[in-house]
């Protein structure tokens, strides 16, 4: 069995051996393995188009064949071609499905497994998927359109997975887990407003009104800088609810001062003034 890791650096583990970097025979063999693990069956011509960014050499078919031969040998030095984990099929190549486990495929399976489940049952596969994708896809594969597109696709999928998991964690009554998931999501995508809503809600449930207000202020700043928009009605409504809370909560002026102090921004008194003005406008 070959365990193929695409999140982080490309790595193969088989029979107690770990293959990375130049173990695959160079950049092109490593890219071929990554492409087959990501996309499945690929014709030799399609592989060449991807490997050389649409400008393959005239003898690209023979060159691809030589790279695959080298890769087969690196994956199984003592094996024979007919028993290789890379099989020849329909003028191209594919990995033998029952001989490989690919982390990206497992990521996709976990997300699919969470679909339609209740919050409590969906949370576990989603957090497992997020754990698998702890590092960016194909960190050690040089910049190519196909690799960039794959990285962006799985970054976006990861953000959605983290946000879905964070929402489920809130529904399951675990704001601390929700907070950690949302924090990672907005770290990857600062304009993911749903992440800020989860963050505000989690802080509120944990009794930290200051942190919830501070999260709104950060959300407003990220949306303004990144998209040129204001927070949505839903987010502003949550902000208003936080402002109107009383009892043992922190007084508003102290909360705003604490927000700026937590950001190490005492030199920006206009931030507090602006947030107070915005609060007054929303409360009117």
C-alpha cells in the first residue's frame, strides 16, 4: 500500500519507507505523481500540457514515458512494470486504486460524510478533514497553473469546512472549539464574514463581551480594506445586541478601551470614537 500525502510537502510512505523531495527522481516525476493523485487518469498528451504549462516539447510523449519509467523505479526499485502502482491505460497513466491511499481523497470523503448529518455527528468528520489539511497543498511543488488552481481550490474548501465545523460546534454547545475553528478560518480568509460572526458568538457565549466587540471591529476593518463593504445586517444586528447587553457586562466605554488595548493601539483614539459613532448610528 502507498500512502500519498499532498497536504504539505509531497510524500509517499510504503513498506516502512518514506519518499520525499528528490527521492522521486526530480521535479517532473514528482509533478506526475501529484497530478495522478489529484486528477486520476491522465493521457500522455494531457500530462505534457500540464507539465510544460501548455508548451510541451516536440518529443513530449517519449519524455513523459521516460519520467514515468523513472518514477516507477523510484516508487518500487525491485518491482516490474506490470506490477507497478502506476498503470498504463488508454494512452496515459493512472494510479492503481486499491494500492493507494491519498490524503486529499480522504479529505473529500470526510466532507461528504458530514453532509446531511446533525451538528453533533457532522462535527467529527469536518474537524478530521480540517486536521488533514493542516498545511497548504503541495508546498514543495513549484508554481504551475494546475498546482496553483489545486491549492486555491483546497484552500477555499478548507475555509468552508472550518466555518461549517465552527457553526456545528456552536450548535453542539462547544464555543471554545468553535472559536478555534473560526480563528483558523479567518486566518486563511480574513473577509470570511461568517467566521467573524462565529467568533463574536463564541466569545459572547464564553462571557467575554470585550473580545466579541473587538472581533466585530476587526471584521469591519477587514471587510472595508479587502472588499470595500460594511458588515452584513446579520453581523450588525449581533453587534447591536452586544452593545445593548447590560447587567454585569463591561460598560461600553470600558469595553472599547479594552478592545484597542488588546490590539496594542492606544495611539488610535479615533478608533474608539469611530466605533462609538458607528454604534450610535446603528442604535438609532
